[in-house]
C-alpha cells in the first residue's frame, strides 16, 4: 500500500471492512437475473423440451449455452448473497450461524460448478449425440 | 443484561398497523429464499438429468411433467406442476418487488401514498402474470 491518505484508503469500506461489495453485487446480479430469467421462461414456454434430443439440440447452441451459463453464475451469486442475509438475521447461535454459512458456501459453489459442468458437457458433446 | 429496570423498549413488529409495504417486504424475502432452495435444486436436477443422457432426462420429465407413454398425470406430475406454478409466482413476486427496491434505491417512492400504491401493485401484479402465463401454457397444451 502506501499510496493515498488514511481517509482515502478506508473510504467506502464501512465498519464491516468489506464495504458495499455485497450491496452492489446483489443489485448487479438482480438486473442480470431479471434479463436471463425472462429469457429462460420465454425459451421454456415457446419450445418443446419434452425429449432429450430437443433439449440438447437447443442447449448445445452457443446462443443457448452461454446465457444458461451466465444465468447459473448470476443466480448462484445472487442466492448466496440473499441466503447469507437470511442466516445472519435468523440464526443467532454463533456455532449454528457459522455452520449454516459454511453449508451455504458449499451449496452455492457446488451448485454453480455442477450447473456449469452440465451445460459445458451438453454444449461440447451435444451435436455429436444428436447426430446419431 | 445488567440493567433490567423500566427502560423504554424498542417497538417490535406487532405494534405497527399492517400495511402493503410490510407484506411485499416479507414476501420478497420468502419468495427469494424459496426460489434459492427449491428453484435452484430443480434447475440442477433438470441440467443434471439432461447431461446424464436420454434415459435420465426422460425419467426427470416423467416425474415432474408427464411420462411420454402415459395419457394421464401421476401424483408426482401434479406435485411437479404445482411446484412449477409456485416457482413462477415466486419469480414474478420477487422480480416485481426487486424492481421496486431498485427504484427505491434511487431515492424515489418514499412518499407515503406513492410507497403504498407501488406496494399494492407489487402485491397484485405477480398473481395476474402467473395466471396469464399458465393459462397460456395449458391453452397451448389443450
């Protein structure tokens, strides 16, 4: 460090030392979620995905796989922030709160990586499968 | 608590007159956290089944929506459809309420009447959107 005044270095960090990052990320992912969820709902309603071939044919296209991956990233980031606040508000014991937050971390990161792996697998292998 | 004398207590929820802004506030949290668990798990189940192959995907569709070789709906189909309807209601509720929050973040909408009317809209509109969406879905299916 060593650059800037003391005030300049702490400005925006607040008493919790993490500043407004949580608040900002919650809102940025909210806007992304809104656009991407409208896309997902419109896609699901306007197409027939009752068979595996239909779904894979659609989800293997970049125009579907990329928004789906972005949706997973945005949604799991947003739900982690939201559930964090829920736990902080309602789970009062320190041990229970810590355990809940660790479980949430595993859930949100595990869920995100699982979703991205599934999307990537369909996207990269999809065309070959459907072609049979 | 060292001091337990007759000190003033902070007013809690039950002393306030219930209003639409309180309803949409708690609905925002309930719907958001509901989707964070039920919606996200269903999303992962869907993607996981799709990535596991045709049989796994057919089994998922058969449990949640309708088995391809069956003319009638099973018990799990009714539950699956109820969950999907609930999730769309939760989405529209959380989205409408979220847009209200984004607008409130700009400093707008704190006048009592404005705040009240926005809250009423946010409470009613999602049910309307959900009804229209599902009527459209089942109309197309019929």
